[in-house]
C-alpha cells in the first residue's frame, strides 16, 4: 500500500520535528518534507506532491491562509490541507476553511489523533473531529452573515435526497450514520456524496459542510 505523503509547514522547528517523528512512526504515513513558511510550502508541494499538508496559520512571508488558498484553488495541487492551530476556535480557522482547508487540528493533539487526522483528510470521506469542526463551522457561518446568494443558486442543482445528505454531512454524520438515518445502503450514501461534490465543485466533505452553512441549507444552532 502506498503511504500517505505528508508535508509539514510550520515556522517552529520543534513542531516540525515533533510531528515528523510521530508521523514517521506510522507504517502507512511518510513525511516527505518540511517548510518554514507559506511560500516554501507552496513550492514544496509542487516539488514533492504530498497527499496532505499540515499547515500552520501564522507564518512569516506568506501565512497559512493564503498558502492554503493557492494550494486549493482551481490551478492548485491535489494535496489536502489540514490546518494547525493553538486554539480550537481560533478566528483565523474560519478563513482557512473558506480558503479551502479540509479540516483543522490542535497543535497539542496526541500521536493517535494526529495520525487519525491525516488519514481522514487524505481519504476525504469524513469530517475531521465532527464534534469540534461542526461547532467551528457553525460559528464561522454565524459571523459571516446572511447566506451568500451566488452560492445559494447552486443548491438548485441538487436533488431532494442530495440536499438531505448535504444537510446531514454538515451536521457531522459519517456515511454509516447517514445510511442509518435514511435507511439506505452505505454505498448509496457514498454515491450521493460523490455527486454532491461534483455538482457543487467542492473538494471534500468539510467544504460541503461549509457550503451548507454558508447557503443556509443548515442553520447554526440557536439561529
């Protein structure tokens, strides 16, 4: 099995080295490079073709948000971005998700949490830490204001069932949980998810969740 290739972008040497040691200890993960700022991260992604980039938000020369935007844009690489942050509701994480990040991870995560996050983001088949990410995305959409009408028009491209699946994705449910809720096969859910991502031009489930909140398909709790 081909290992998951990881690039670590952080201006703190201890963070880069610590995460490298932890991830290289996993049989299915390989750290292929490190970057000390966003510019170097963008260059090294082009050179090393990692599957996942662990991206710090605050870095010199080019921050993690703009680096994420460059990597996940239409002309960007195939790599998924996992944002590193010190606080689970860091205001900058909202912008990182909007820029195209697939999820976020606290810097004090355990070795098991780190490896799991990399695997989840590489697979693109589940929200990262749904109980935290759901709360983050909900808060992100709350502060972003009213539903964005240009995006709202895209909802019409979805079938009624696909819209329902999108809503459940945004609530943090896995494919298996969605299948149980809708009383359908898990493979059917996977097919719906794939079609949703294609129709909306999204990279993964985290971006689908952001889309659902931004367009008002799902409203944050208390709204």
